[in-house]
C-alpha cells in the first residue's frame, strides 16, 4: 500500500515515515503541497496523509484539486488546526478523516487501517493479489498458499506485495529499494537479498512449485508455473 505523506515539518515527517515503513507501508514524503499534488495526479496512490498548512499550496487547496480531478483515494488531514470549524471544513471539502496534533501514532495507524478497508469503486484496485495458488490480502494483511497460512513480517509483506503487483514482470533491486525501503540506490547494501531469501523460505521452500525467480544482475520476478 502506497501512502503519500505531505508534511513540511521535517521531524514529524521523519517520525511518520519511519513508523509507517516499519508497519509495512510504502511511504513517499513531500514538504510542499504543490509537489504532493503533482505526484498524486500522475501516479498510483492508495492514501494521502496531509497537513493543512504547507508551503507552495495548502492542504485544503490540494484536497480540492484532487477531488476536482476525480481522484478518490482516501485523504487524512493531520494538522494542528483543531477548531470544530476547521474539522467541519476539512471533512465537508472531501477529506475522509481528520486527526489533530499532538497525536498518538497508534491512533493514526488505526485510522489508516480503517481507511484502507473502505473499497473505492472508482479506483478499481484489487484487494487480494493472486499468483497461482498464492494469495495476498491487502486489507487483512495476510498471506496464504493453498490451504497454508504464511506468517510474514511487515517488510516481507511489502516486498511480496511489490512483486505481486508486478507479477510476470521483472522488478529490479533499485526499484525494490525505492518501493519497500524508500532507499536511493546503494550497490553495497544486501537488504534486498537478505529479505528475499527469507521470503523464499516461506513462499517457495515448503512447496513443490517455486514462484519467485531471479535473473542474475537484472532483478526478480514472480509468476505462475509455465
């Protein structure tokens, strides 16, 4: 699940990015409202967490532009503007939820989980990804292969989600670093290989048919048997 975080306070942004990433979400951060809007208009986004007061373009303007463009992804305002009138204005303008600062991270995470459970018809996103006999439920955040449940850690889940969203296509190490860990390319890191090995031990090793494949010096691919 990809979350866009629009927050100009660097400490808050870093705290949220780290927490949401550890919870298994892919997070992309923007400190300018205009930049956040541009990304949301031209890329696949599952949910937006946004401050109301930002440089470039304030949160209300971003929200109205998204809705005017027909974008229906959930938007959660995370802001210090706590007056009842501010909350009503935000919700009536198309926000799906409104949480005021200071806040507890556990509450924010719970609200994100609830918003993710709401199917958005116009978005047309699959709620369960399937490759052969492997199923990944994005709402309950569970995996199973055939009749066997598979226990995945948050990063393993995010890694498998990235592979299954691109089933049949090769996905590079650089792409996985950006999607799952929000890293810029570092040729020295072995984090992808380490997590991929653990994922294969759970997804492929106990079963007769392997689904995850490696192309040396290119990347990884998940596909059904041919």
